[in-house]
C-alpha cells in the first residue's frame, strides 16, 4: 500500500480519453507529474487548485499514477487579481522547481502564501507583500539567497549608498541604484517603507528573468489585463 502524502494540485490538463495530467506539489517528493482518471458524477468537479489533498502515487517512471486522492481541507477561494496572483504562484513553481526535488520548505511557504492571499482579499494592500515574500522564498529555496545586509564584498550595506545586483555576486556599490536603506527594509519585510514594494518588485524581476527565460507567464498576462 502506497503511503498517503499531503499535496496541492498546481495544474491540470486533459490526458488521453478519460484521464487528467496533474502537476502536484508534495513536501517530500516536490513537483510531480501524475495521471488520474477523471472523476464522475458528484466528484467530477472536485479536483481544484489551492486545495489541500492527501494522495497516494504509484509507478517507477517520472510519470506517476494517482491511486488515492482525498480532500483534506476546502479550497481557498480567490477572485480577480487575487485569483491571478494565486495562479502566478502555481506557475512559478511549475516553471522553476526541478522535477522530483524535495520541497518541504517550499510546501510550507506555498501554504502560508495561499492563506495570506485569502486574507489580503480583505486587506488589498497586503497583496504585493505576499507575492514578493513568496518570490524571495522560492529564489532562496532554489539556491539564490539574497543577503539584504551585506554587499558582495562582505561589507555592510550602508543606508546612504546605492547598490545594483550583480549576478552570482550580490549587491555592489553603484553611483545610481537602490539605496542601502530600502534594501535593509525589504530584508526585514518592512513594507511600510516608501520605496520597499517598488524596489522589491524590481529586484525579484531581475533575479527571476534569467530563470524564466523568454517564455511569458500566462498568469502575469492575465493580471496585467486587469489594468
């Protein structure tokens, strides 16, 4: 009997006549591709994203088969830009997380972010902080951890100096760029700082761009279409 594991459905699409191909996120197995038979009758609409399930998987190849899938909690409900933001989290994981790499910390970050996004629907100002915190957590889990306290040469970031991000090095002193003060604020999740959200978005975009390549994000296009 296969062990039951917690899982989220990141993406699904039709596969053959009566099956779906799922992208799953599990703590120990990470991102996994798996096939499941389409549910019938009252269960037909039950396979939703943003919902915690328990699953059992079988198969020795990279493409698994779902033998058991049960709901653990109701699906998080999102509308408008919050829905597109949640889809953005899913798309980032699908695009960037390597196959079959353990994801214990990422799973926790993702679960926390879904809760934060739900709460942000009542406090819209928290949407952007939620997205930035997830992006930086994902980058850290991928091995790109940002030191918000020190420059690339190991010296402390100074509030009155300006810095740019140098790939494979870190922040380097520059005549123009981001102030050490705002970088410190981002590192402390101090989103009340005047420029913190704007600069955090610029930094995350710069770091994510080479990982994502030229293929555009569908969720970002949906978000931008809202204006």
